[in-house]
C-alpha cells in the first residue's frame, strides 16, 4: 500500500476503512503501519498484548501471563496517547485506573498535567 490509499485493510483481521466518497486518504489516525502491513486499533492492541506475553519466561503461570499481557496493553495505550487520563486508558484496556497509574509509574511514562482528571493519580 502507498502512503495514501482508497481503502485500507488490516493485515490481521481484514477490516477495511476508507472515505465514503472513494477518494484516497492517509492511514486512519488510530491505525498503525508496520512491515507486515497496516493494523487497525483493535489488532494493534492485541499485538501489543501478545508481544508482551511472548517476552515472558516459559515458566510463567497463567495468572502471570494475564498480568503481563494487561501491562503490555496498558503500556501500548499510554504510548499511543500519553496525554490521556488514566480513566480513559483504563476504560480502553478494561482495567482499573490504579493499574494504569501503577504501569505509568513503573515505566516512567508520566501523564501531562492536563491528562489527569481531578483527583486522579
């Protein structure tokens, strides 16, 4: 695919996106471009979780793998939208704001002051 395309198709799930008028457009804002092709936001999130799991030691328990996958997903969302409030990222990751705050702190990915809702850490 070129920098502009009439239809963009996710290389993982085959969902497509494009303009209704059929004009060429840039890669959709929430999509990521990769060597394997473009990925929709849903697949980008899934790939981030899978990559985190793949980096885990072989002797991890199922609970550890779930935690590692969730952390990888949270880190992906923080890097994707560092200005987003912890609440917003927690909703996208189906987790708690406390889990997002812990990952931000552990990874050194602090939010901008505008990214925090009142009373949120």
